[in-house]
């Protein structure tokens, strides 16, 4: 690992995601019921508490940089963004959290000039913590209980690299949104096998070389994808819309909605 070239912010974001993940797992152990937001999507106390923790941490780490976060946006609080801003999804995969299958993540990304420059994704139920900056993508094994006595360090991180896509790739698709497209995807992308999975963890499995392809033919939001895209691109992969253009961020005119896209390994 080229630790000298690492952005110091990456270590801070890994620590912040670990703290948010530990808080979420406390709620997970207690068992929560969801409530329904105005857009009919679910929210829980875990979403809101983790967002408060992350927003306070980002204000301390990077005062003055705007933050666009899912629950604040749902409440109508949209900051004015500039060439640098954060995107936060404090609990990506709330439906998976409520289903108790573990497939949920904490997502934090720094956007610079419309591109994800630094990002972290934490899947606390699986003890998998991913990070990325210009020096590449890394993964740490980090059980949430560790956060009570220590915070993750980049010195323990292992580099990860996306694999070369096979002629008949192994695909990932969304448990919540894409199952009705399974036959379409299999034919269009010549898929040999598929795994159904929730949240931005799909980007990270591509980055770690555990699958080849993640098509998403349907709406997502900037905060759903930015951190995962940062990890995947730093590992050598790509995220492009159906016209082949890199997925960009800060789409204020579209309400921060993404177009359909395909995420791939190398």
C-alpha cells in the first residue's frame, strides 16, 4: 500500500463509517420497526441516528463542505453545493435492515468536480469495510464490536482489485428492484450466474473481484451509488450509463437522480 500518497481524509471517513455502523448494529440487535416516508420508502431510527452521527463528524472533519444526505433530503433540506461536497446514505438498504438479512451499508463519498474522489462503504453485519481514494481501493475486516475499543486504521487495510470480466460474467442485481428483470439481464449481458444482493455492497463485491457485472435499469439516487462507485473505480472498474458515459454527481436539475447504469469490473 502506498500509504504516503493516501488522502488523510480516507482514514477519517473509515473511522466515521465504523462508528455509524456500530450504532446501526445496536439498533439491529434491538429490532426496529420501519416508518414510511413521503416517497413510500422506509426509514428507521437507525437511519436517522446514523445520519446525525455522520453529519456531526463531517462538520468536524471538513467544516464548510456541503453535505447532501438521504434523510435530510427527504425532509426537504437541500444545501447549495459547489465543486466539492459530500454525499451520505447513512443506511443504504433499509428494507434489507428490516428484513434482517444483513445486506445494508453505510455510504460516505466526497465528490470533486462531479466525480467521486474519496469514498467508504461499510457493511457492518458482514464486518466488511471498504475505502478508496486516488491511491486505490482497500478493504478491512472490521467487526462492529471493535469500534467500542478502537477505530480502523489504514495500516491494516488490504488493497483490492476488480477482476477481468469473463465472456459469460457472474452478475449481481438488486434484491429489491431488479428481480423482475432477471431474464432480460441474463440475455442482454450473457450472464452465466447471478447473485441477488441489497445495497451498495454490490459495487464492492465487483471491486474485490468476486463478481463481474451489476446492471441497474431503473432509478437510484446520487447517495445510493457515489461511495460504491468510488471504491469500484479505484479498484479498476467502471460505472457508466446506458450510453457509455461515466456516472456523474451533483445532478441538481434531476433532483440528484441517477440514470440507468451498468457497473463492471475490469
